[in-house]
C-alpha cells in the first residue's frame, strides 16, 4: 500500500494467485497436483517424488479506472 501513496494506484489492491505444484512419483509415474508438495505417492506409497511449479505467482489481471482530476481549490478524494 505504501508504495502507491500519492500515485494513480493509491487505494488499489493487488491479487496474486499461486500456481499449483505438480508432484510426480519416480517409481510409478503417478502425478498429483495441489497447493503443497506431495511427500509420498498416494498410489504406490513411494517417497521418491519430483516436483514442478508451486513457486510461481501470476498476476492475473490489471484493472484501471481513471478518476476525475482535482480542480484548483478542491480537496482530493
């Protein structure tokens, strides 16, 4: 919030979405997707898992709504 004070983004909100992590079992090839890394395979119970993703944040969109410029003698919104 503090970075936007006094700029056109003052009062804006930033929403980030964490991409899911994909865990793949080295023993049987089973793939699981979720918010956290799988410790072991749910299919064969092996503990040899490879992980991809889960450490990526994606800015999904930006919305900009310009405000009316302040006129001389008027208070800012």
